[in-house]
C-alpha cells in the first residue's frame, strides 16, 4: 500500500464558522459532525476536520491545488464575500494574484487566522516560466 495523506485537524475558534467559510470559498460541502469534528473533504479524499477550541491558536497554512475553472470560482467567491486577498504570504501585493509557474495563485485568511492558498500549478513545476514573480490586479478585491 502506498502512503496517502488522509486527514488533518484544523483548530478553530468556531468550527462551524471556519468549516462553512472554507467550504463556501472552495465550492465544497461540510459533512456531518463526527464527535468534536466538522469535516470538509477535498476531491482527493483528504478531510480537514475542524475542531473548535478555546485556546490561542497558532496560524497554520493550507494550500489547495485547483483547476483553472475552479480558481475562477474561488476568486469570484473571495471577491463577492469581501475576503481580503493577496498574491504572496507576507501581503506585499494585496488585492492581487500571482502567476507563479505559469499558473495562478491567491492567499487569504480564514476566520481563525489560518493562511489559505489556492493554486493552479504546483510551485516549482515551471521554474523557467516568464510569469514567475508576476502579479495581477483583481478588480473589486479587498
């Protein structure tokens, strides 16, 4: 049997709010609660199990590889919801997406402060792309 990533626990201040936020942005469904967990399952079967906790939560990073069409929907939902976006992790390029590796990428923060990312090409998949380092403005973005 090959090794596959199956699930991870995503600590959140409000599991309902965080799970529903991410599912709505990514175009996914929130599953039925399983004990303290509220699952959101990706297309490749990996489950993000949201758990509500009453502690200080260190920010984590979650990246999602999506198709170009899915990216269009994600970006539209981010703009429509007024969620601030940026082209890079430190936020030097707000209201923009990146074009790294000839694809598109966007960063945004979930309600618990976790860094979320949607990309259409894995990083490093085209290191010679003339689009590496290029960012594009997103009309209407916050």
